[in-house]
C-alpha cells in the first residue's frame, strides 16, 4: 500500500510540474504577444464615487457595467419592460483553464438587451461581445465622457439625459431618452458609493433610481412612440469573488408613492445569505438611507424551473423593510425571463419585469420592479472556450417565449 501511495504521489507531482510548465509557457506567450498582466489594484479601490467623472469608463477597473431596466407603454397601449446592460472587462487576471484570456482581447466588451412584451406575453433577448478583433463589431467605452458603443448598440449622455439604443435581430429597434428626476444615489453603508461585497472586497456603486423615459420602438414592422420610467445602476472596480458571492437576488422597485427600494441578497454555495447583503431606500424627495442585511427580508413564495436549462429559480417574493413600514409582494409579469448568455458573459441568469403591490406606511401601494437572479445555474463553473470564442461572431436573439 505504501508503494502504491508513493507511485500516486510521484504521478501527481509530475502532473503538477507539467501543468506549471504549461502555465509558464502560455503566460510567456501572452507577455510576448500582448504584454504583461497588470494587477489592476491601483490603490483607488475604496475611494468614494466622484460624479460626473465616474459615469465614464475607467482604465484600471477590472469589471464595470452600466445597467438599465425600465417599464414603458406605447401610444397604442402595449406595455413592456426592458433590460439593457454594457460590460467592460479587463482580462489581465482571467484564464480559461491554463490559457490567459487576454490573448483573445483586453479589454473585452459585452452587452445584453432583453425585451419583455407584457401585453402579448413574449420575451426576447440578444447578447453580444467584442474584443475589436477581425470579425468583431467595433466597441468602445470613453474614459473622458459617458459614451459607449458595441456595433449599433450605444449608451451616451447629452444635456444630463441618457440616450440608449439597442436592437434584436432585424425586427426590433429600441431607442430612448432617459432623464433623471432624482439625484444619483450613492450606495453602500457610508453613503459614498463604496459597496462592500465581502471583507476587503468592494465595488463603487451608484444608481439613478427614477428616470423619465421617452422614445420609439420598432417591432412587427411598425414604429411606436412610448413613455415610461427607468432605473440605472452603475458599478465598477476590481474585487475578488469569494465563497460569499456565489450568487445573488437583486431587486429594483419603484413605487407609486414616488419612493424606491434597491436591495440584494448575496448567497454562498450552500445558499446561505451573506452578511454583506445590502440595499438602499430612497424617499420621495430623493434623500436615501443605506440598508444592511438585518433591515430587510426577501422571502420566495414560489418557484419556476426553466424548460431550457433545467435551473430552478424563485418566482414571486415577499419583500419587507420594517424600519420603513414596507410590506410588498413582487410578482413576475411572466415566468420565463431567463437569459442564456454563455456565448458572451458565460452565465445563465433570470432577469425580469415584475409587478408590485402591498403596503407602505400602512397605505396601499403599487409599483413596478426588475429582479435579477444569478447563480441558480452553475454551468459557468465549467465554461466552454470554443463556445465563448464563437460568440465573438454572432448575435444570439432568442425565440419568442410564451407563458
């Protein structure tokens, strides 16, 4: 038995040495062809948000995103929800198995766009990525002012309004002007935009929790004007994912009494809720209060299993914030609002339009929300390099999904 153990130990040592040699070789190739990887830790990780500068992109942030959700209604009475998000990722520290990802691009840009047709109960989405390679659509994120593009999708600021554009296939074009009606909210316990996700690990995070929305949408061959309300989340930084960040349930809620609630629960691999879960409550006048884990409760009241990925998600929630006398029920407008973005950002997640009703300060209140559920599908733990690379060249519109 001792001899067998010795052979196994020797074999494992040989494999470890071969793996280290392969790692060193590939890192050498990467350094020779695209340069040495940077740590992306420049000492600014815990500095407060600075506006308007932080609307623009950052050179040394490993991950940053510009995230919009909203609810609209066309002049003909058709109701819809939308999600539009742009990501920029520095790949210095990323690897596919042993392969440095920066060999394929640094930074890499991603974007997701989803449209929930509430009236007709249809859900469609598309997602893209670009490293500005030979076959990529051009992408950029200005570090001087707020302007991003990925192909013909774009985000920009003009006269304090946010101008957004996205498409799905050849038959849906979404263009909107979003005007903030409240000051930006600096999330995090210190109310300065520094949002800790675990001990020593933080992003900078701010939100426009209510934006007046107006625009035009082309679908079914017709152009319709619409009005509505939107929400924007901006997050950036360099942080290390930990055991306490294996998934999250995130809520953005706009109520008819002109207050807003953002809250999220971070989960570990055993579905335990992290003490770094947090939120923000925004008053009608725009003043805001940070929330810690003990200030709110999120309780699922139903579940839904995806027929495509077989992942099971919560579907319907009770959300309570006792210190503000909030007792809300959040209900998806349709069950299937799942996005499979393994060809771009390599995850499967649920993000959907929801209706809200309940009590606020003892009074009946209604509202609308968006909910994001991440980590219920774990396929990203075994990413497919070939599928990821193929995603450079194609947009992935879904079929319409009913029910």
